[in-house]
């Protein structure tokens, strides 16, 4: 089985990002470290799991980007990839996901594949759309957010457990060839083997990553970049159904809950308070 | 048909609704309220696109969504299972023809997928997880999104004629009936079928088990810190978790003491959790711990020290001995359960 894993390096801010309000300093090259995208590590681990479980799996790792992107391939080799492809080109900017998807589709369909694995999204500026766009371009089915990938008997299709929120999982069957985006691997990604990591350079095949591609114009232009404010919460407004006096009370107290909280501390025992609170908020049911 | 197309072309802003059984999700109403506000400022109309695979009563929905600002409703007839690709590709095909200025979708698992398929179908970028919408000097749409793990915000403005595909975080906007008396027009059903994805079949659904679920995904958590004192007392945390169908978490001190494993540690060197309910017992609330709590919806703190920082974050503060409170609580829950059985 031919498995292609798409990997990339992401930018991470070194140290505590809240330490300064000076954005320029924060986003200075010196302050940014490169790391292999965490979801891609999970994808590499799942590929390796398939190899160990079923044998006869050939893993090709593909990355697109400048010289610095090559480290992702070294890590992939360390984690067991058999073939390494580097599509040499300048780094993609935000908004160019479609161009990247086209480049990858060109490479992947050119070499033939049974399964493409990629990370759910990238850690830095990711929108999580490349895997989906790739499946669209290749005209194959896609399964997103996998947490466990296996082969069905006969090996013509996959059995994928995917995360559908709050830890719940959905099991789907998907015919091959297909694209699967990986949210988590069934066990923590392994450490790359040092010997393989160090000798990976010899394995890397460099290709021109700029050939035959039409540039995509971004639909938006950036206006300004600033420090993110903590997520705004919904502004508190009293319920319209309350009487005027109650609304006034609510506004002055900043909400009923706060007032209750103070009062409750004195009279009832702690376990009663806990029980009543959970009851009131619907976490437990009355008798 | 021609007339319908002409009418649909007037709707410059589209909102994709997400259903949950017979209802629409709260996030859909939030988004619709906000988009309708922008539309009113720009003199635009809003069309809501609705996947009809759920048990939605369309007539009733048309009546209801109007007051939030919807001018028209377009039902999309998908096959149900795995509908995100069908819906997304159908929206892309429609948008290619009708050129709306933007398609807005609330950021959920389903919403994100629909948006990805829509953007891919249109060959455009996806503006995912936006936190703010607005208008620029020339009435062009603007939106901000956070990057680098929520530390940097970038504001974008629409440029050119391409349709934007935007997902917006939920929980940011108030729901408001800004258009009393308005009733949305119900348009003819539009098919949403994509051949290739129907080959993906759902085999089963596995409900998360609170005992084994990753604490990142847990809906409820009971967290114990050093204040629990001993391993025996820590068993009360597990027992409380069991009666509430919650998962167990811990502070670093709890982990150092061997009461929980590293995968259950919350905080800077552990995990960030996002439960609906978290009961924190014998935890001081050190910043390295609380930074892992910032997505928690409802927090109960039990700590003997009334000045402990954890109380500042709490929706309910209990200043008492945590093991005692938990033991009594468990006993109360058990007697209630017994009485329920005997009734
Ligand atoms: C670089 C770094 C990274 C760190 N990362 C993490 C991390 O990821 N996660 C993490 O949790 N910590 C982390 N820490 C440690 C953190 O600073 C705190 O030391 C830790 O969170 C405190 O744990 P605690 O609340 O269990 O214990 P304490 O701070 O000792 O608090 C115990 C609390 O229990 C209360 N108490 C005592 N007896 C009772 C009783 N009978 N009933 C009720 N309450 C009682 C006390 O009043 C006190 O407030 C990190 C520290 C550093 C320096």
C-alpha cells in the first residue's frame, strides 16, 4: 500500500507569548522557532502504525517550502518514512492554501497513492483546509479528524475512528484511495530514530515546487496586525422577560449568580451548596 | 427558475445554518444577528442556507428566522450522513453562479468542514475562526482572526470580487431579534448531492466514556490538588467523578504525589481543558494551573483558604474542607439515587 504523508514546519513564538505587548519584538525572526507541525507528527505515527500492523506499507513524506522545511522530512525519516520528497519553493503566505493544495495534488497524483495522510491543521496560522481541498482536487473521498485508522478485511477500504466533538467518536468506512486528516494518533508520536534522522539527507529528493502553477490571488488583504485581546465574552444583558425592578437589580448586581454566591457561603453546608448549585444549573436531576 | 435566480442574486450575504434535531444551534442565531447587523449597514439582504437532513419544520423556521434578519431561506436537500461535503460543494456551485460577497458559517466541527469544502470548491482561501466582523471605509467587509495560538490578531479586508468564505467563533455575539415582524421567504429546495462522498459510510457511534476520555474532550471534570491531602482522600475525587459521569484531572502537585498521571494534569505543562462543569478541590489556583482552565464554562471551587486565587474564578465558592464536602455530596447523591429506584 502506498501511503503519502504531508508534513510541514510551523512557526512558534519562543517563551511566554504574553510577556510583552511589543508585537514587532514578539514576531521578530529571532523570537520564532520552527517546529514540525504537531498534527503532522500524529499523521506520521499513524502511517507507521499501519506499516507495523499490516506490513507492505510504503511511506512517502512530502513537504513544500524553502530549505528550512527539510527538517520535517528528516523527522519523518527518523519516524520511519521510506521516501522523502522536497518541493523546493518560497514559503507559502496565508491565503495561498489553494495553491499549495494544487501543488500537492500534482505531486501526489503523479506518483500514485492509496492513502494520503495529513495533519488536521497547522499549529501556527492554519485553517485546516488543505486536506479537504486536496481530496476535492484528486476527486477522492475524505475523512477528517481521525484518531485511529485501520484497514478493513480485503484492504480495499479503511475503517477510521473520527472525533466528532466532546470525545465522542464516529466509525466510518471509506474506500481507497482516500485522503484522511489526522487529529490524534492512537499513541503519542514516537521519537525519531537518531541514525535515520542524521542520514536522511541522502534520501531527500529535491524537486522544483514552482513549475506549472498559476498563482492564486488572495480574496483579502491584511489591514493590521496586533496583539490578540483575550477572547471577548458575550456582554451581559438581563433577560427581557424580567420585570423592570428585577432587571434593575440584575444590572446593579452584575447578575443574580454573583449575589447568590456571596449569600450562600454562610448558612448551608458545603455539600448542600454543591448539590443545589448543580441542580440549579441542570448538571444533576431532582429526585 | 430564472426569476428565482434573479432574486437570489440580491442576497449579498449568506449564512449557513446548522441544525441540531428540530432546532438550530445557538451559534447560528448569534452569527445571523451579527451578519444581519452588517447587512443593514450596507443595504444588503441576508439569505440563510439550511441543510434539510434534520427534522426541521421549514415553514416555522422561515417565520422564526425573519426577525433575526434573514430575508430568504434556501433549503439544501442533502443525503443526511456525512452532509458537510455535499452541502459545502453545493454552496460552492451556487456561489459560483450568484457571486455573493461572503458566505458565513459558525465555527463548529460541521461548520468548519462545510466551509472548507465551500472554499475548496470556489478555489479560494478560507478565513477560519474569526473573532470579529466589521465594515471598512468603503463598506467592504473586514474580519479579524487569531493566529500563533491566540496571541496575534490579524485584521483583513475584502479585496476584489471573490466570494469570501468565513467561519466565526461561537459565543461572541448576543442573539437579538432586531427585525420584529419580518418574515423570511422560503425558496425552493435545492439539491445537495456529491457523488464521491456517498461512498463514506458511518458504521457506528461511540459515546465517550468519562473514565477513558482525554481530559481535553471531557464535558465534566473533577480536579483535585494538594489540598486533598492523601491518596485515600483522592479516591473521593474519583468517586465524585463517577457519580457525576465526569473525568478526573489534577494539578502538578497531585501528579508529583502520584495521585494522577501526567495525561490528567491541567495547566502550562499539562493540558488545556474546556468542560461545561469543573469542580476544583483543594487547588490554590496558581497561574500555571489556571491557564489550562480558561475555556471552562462553569467552575466550582472548594478550598479552605478563602483568599485562594481559585475562588476569584469560581461561579460557586465553597470555603470548607474538600474531602468532607465530597464525602457528604457522594452520600447525598447515593441516597437520592436509591430513593429514585424505590419510587
Ligand atoms: C514552569 C512551571 C510550570 C508549571 N506547570 C503546572 C501545570 O501545568 N499544572 C499545574 O497544576 N501546576 C503547574 N505548576 C505548579 C504550580 O505553580 C502550582 O505549584 C500548582 O498548581 C499547585 O498545585 P495545588 O493547587 O494542588 O497545590 P497548592 O498550591 O499547595 O494548593 C493547595 C490548596 O489546597 C487548599 N487546601 C488545603 N487543605 C484543604 C482542605 N482540607 N480542603 C480544601 N482545600 C484545602 C489550600 O488552601 C491551598 O490553596 C507549574 C509550575 C512551574 C514553575
